[in-house]
């Protein structure tokens, strides 16, 4: 695989605000940052604002997305409104169960945009699948379900945990059956809807040759690229 191919592959990192504060952005490469606030997204305003202000000052080519769980009540709508006021480029919907979740978040973002004087449909959605097997088992196409839907993310670690399966079937010398099915399903769903699909690195301690091999496998399988889970992984992927 050529170096040029890696140079044209977008760089992405997903981590908590605390971890991202320690990450150095690679020079000369567009970088998308996914701020993981799933566990406290309703009260993460100050951390999000500081991070977004910092990235805005660094210039173009630096998209920022907020990783959240599905808002499920009026309190969730209020929290979404507070976050969208900081003008992130979009939201990653972690634990997405399918089209209904995407469409519900679409409507909620529309309300939040209107309340904050933002242009309609200016905030993107990336659907992250893995925590709920329902996403992979759904027969419904993702095509044209939301003008906001800009891509898919596969979280294999969440899938393995949810299905109590092994990411790798050692005796068979291949990924576990749920992993094989889910990887194929999300790539096919993405291609059907003309959406890019990225894979979240399963282990934040993965490094060196194993990390680069994981990226090669993802690209060969049809993913658009991988998402680093740490500053160390981001630096390694940027260099090789």
C-alpha cells in the first residue's frame, strides 16, 4: 500500500475533552475531532466551548463533532440546544439503533438550530453503530432518510461487548461471526446510501505494526478510514 494513499486518508480522533487537550494536531493534514461526551453530554458545556474555541482559532480543515447518546426527553432537547449554540460541525449519534433514531435527532437538531438562529440543516449527523445489534439487522435503507446524515461509524468494541462475542475467533483464525456480519452490513448500508464509513479503532492501546495493520484491514474491507482513540494513535497514523 502506497504512502500516497495514507496521505490522502482523512485523519480522525475520538476521545474525551481531557484527552484531546493533550493531542497535537498533525501539520498539513485535515483533522476531524470527535469529542466524546457521551457520559456527561448534558453538562459538558464548558469543556466543549473551550475545545471548540481552541480549534476555531487553529483555522480551516479542522472539523469538530460531538459524540452523544440519543436525547430522549425535554431535558435532552435543552442540552442539545446548549451544545449547538457553540456551533460544532455536527453530532455523532453513539448507539444508533437505526433510521428512527437518525430521523428523531434530525428533528431535534432542527428545533435547536431555529432556537439559536442557525441556518436550517447546517449541523451534520454521523450515525455510530455497534452498541445496538438492531442497526445491523434492520432491513431499512439509510438512503435519503435525512439530509443531515453525512457518514457512518463502526464501533466493533461496543458490538463485541453487547453480543458477548470475541472480536477474533482464535481457533478459526478469523474475526468472530457477529463482527464479520456487522462489518459487512455497515459497509453495504453505507455504499447503498453513498455514505462514507469509518471504523473506530477497537483498542486505545493498539500501537505500531498492529495499529497500521488494523488500518490496512479496514481500508481493504471497504471502510473509508479508521478513527484513532488516543493522541498517540493519531500521531502514529499521521506519520505512517
